[in-house]
C-alpha cells in the first residue's frame, strides 16, 4: 500500500479504495497515455456495481464537456478576466440545461 493510502487505515466505518486505470490514445497527440484514478467510498456494493457507477459518472461528465467544447466552443473562449470567465461558464451550463 502506498504511503498516501496508509493514512486512510484509521478512518471509521466501511471503506473501499478503487483504482481505475484509464488508457487512451488521442488522435491529435502522440503516444498512448495511461492514468490511474483512485476512488474512496464507504459503499459496500459489489465491485461491478461501483465500477458501473464510475463509468456512468464519466459518461455524463464527458458528454457535458463535449457539448461545451463543440457546441459552445468553450475551448476557443479567450476571456482572461476571472469573473467574466466564470460568468460565461455558468451561462453556457445554464443554456445547456435549458436546451436539454
């Protein structure tokens, strides 16, 4: 167990640590990229149920980002003012909710 996770042994109640490795290849980037994400939960469901919950979360997250990037062209936004950037981000998400 890595040092960062040793601190968790004193937590009370049931706990599960899930490590999910994602491997992806983006057409516009060279090489293949691997990343490990850790999830901590007190849920005692079967591993298959927990993995499905993680997949559903990322499916929703990815679809939102796709809409923001493709439809609203959020990646092309050039605002440098922090308040304006946050305000426009909120407006785009609000518009997404109204359309959906």
